């Protein structure tokens, strides 16, 4: 008996699957790399571990400085050249890292990786998706973050296994090869014809560009209101990244300070990734028609509420804390891509996204150090710091103007003369 053929994925779905794959490998081989390699690298290079972590923090600073440049380039030329160059920089940086013999080469390698992170991680992928299809970008952004949420799940075990089998230098070389063999071909596939909508979408996009009032993303804000909304968004992203990076770096220690054993703390910490993925699945399916500002506000409330529960109840609330924090963080990652789109529209999205994320990247670089000092000084009570910052994040989102519902734009009928030209 013949089985019915499976429906062929649309071009938009193939773009999301491709970028979701490159995001998973990109995050696994950069952001999640130091957790596995910092100790063996420091031991072999004869450096203190904090120097290896400082080089990673420097990469985040480089990424912050280069982010607006990468966004502007995507606005002008599309995602293909920028993300392809990022793949080359990832491979070169990881290759140089595998050959590092001292602090100088270590910082140089992470400088290249910082440039790659600016043009190859979420912000660049979001800008590429917005250029491809502004109306469908929110769902596409959710799709790639859904896949990217598995980066730690894939990256940490694979890096640990590679380090055991090949050493940390061999692990870096394997990651470099994956960028050349997997990510680079996918990004090169995003040629100008691939990142543009099909003919019907192109007509719609042309109509949108010629008639701004028909855009579902147009918000009637005066210039000073735009600046206020941008300041609130930049603050929201900075607070979100401080909390998420602090938890990623210190969650097991924080849970131990609440009276848990190391084994229990590590097990609970492993639930954060699945919680993020499940929340993004809900955003992709159940919440796809919900106003993105409302879902962002609900997500921002998760961490402070969970922190209060953990502070009040201690270890018994550990599972609830990890799941609520992970779910909120998962949805807020999507909000970083969707809120600038619905507030300001697709025009100049890449540059604006880079500028909005500039403070967040600097805060992210300082977060592990600052929260680590808070843990040393205050112990379990350090959680009050992130609870207060989470409340401030929610306050900033509550101050943002209401976002109009996302309605797919309809093609505008062209005059007879223009129809003949089309």
C-alpha cells in the first residue's frame, strides 16, 4: 500500500530550519564553550582560569561594538554575506584558539569569535528573517530560538566528549570544521534570491514600502516617543541578559546556597534548557496570536515571582524556580526579536536591533563577575538582586506603548500601468 507523500517544506520553513541549525552550532561553539574548556585551557596554558573567562568577556564586548555594524550590513545587503563571513570568522577564531600558546593569542582568538558572534548569532538571524518576510518574522524568530534553545543540550555533552577524546585543542578544531562544513554552506544558500519573498510576497513588500500606513507594524509615535520606547527596550534587554547570564554562570552555586546538595543543584539546573524549549513551543503554537508585548510582560514576571518563592520556601521551591526562570527567559529571547519589529517596523531593523542590544552585551560581559561577588558577599540573599532587576524589567515593559495586533499585510492593488511593468 502506497503511503501518502509528506508535504514538502515551504521555502520559509527551510530558511527557519537552516538558520535554526546554524544558531544551534553557533551558540554551542561560542557562548557555551568556556563552561567546558576554561579549566583545561587554563591548566595547559599556565594561566589562571579567570584570564580565560576574561577573554570570553572581551569577546562579548567586541560583539557589542560590532553588532550595529553587522545589523546595518544586513539591512543593506541581506543575511548571506554577513552570516557567511561570520562562519569564516568562527572557523578562524576556533582554529586560532586551538593553537594558542599564551594570553595574547587567547585574546586574539576570542576577538575573532566576538566579531563572529556579532554577525552569526540571534540578532543577525533575526534581521535576516525580517528582511525575508516582515509579516511572518515573529513566528520564524520563535522557530529558530526553539532550535537554538538546544545549544547547551547539544554543545556541552559534545564538547565534553571531544575534549576527552581529542583534547581541548582538538575539540576547537572539530567545531571549526563544523562551521566550514555545515554553517557556511547554509549561509551561502541564503543568496539574494533565497532571502527575498516569492513573487506574491514581493508585491506585498513593495506595496508596504510605498504605503507605510498599510503596514501592520506602523505605530503612530512621535520622534521623542520612539526614543523613549527605544530606551525602555534597551533597558529591558540589558536587565534580561544580566539575569540570564548570571543564572547560567552561577545557578548551581545559588541553589547550593539555598541548602541543596551539589548533585541536586546540577540536576535542577539541567531542567532550565527544557523549560526554555517548552515555553518557546507554547509561544510557537498556543501564543502565536497573543500580542507579543503581553507575552513579554508575562515572561518578565516569571523570574521575580520564582525568586520570591525560592527565598521564602528555600530548597523545596527549587524545581519551581528553575522551571519558571527557564520559561520566562525562553520567551524573552523571542521578545528581543519581535518587540523591535512590532514597535518600529521592519525598516532599518538590523541596525536598530544592534543598537538596542549594545547595552545588553556590555552588561552580559559584566554579569558573571558582579553576581559572583554578590553571592560571595550575601550568599542566598543575592537572589534579591536579580529579583529586583526582574521587577524593573517588568516595569519597563509595562511602560511601553500598546502594540497593534500582528495582521499579515495584504497586497495593495497597483495601477494599470504598473501592473503591465510587473
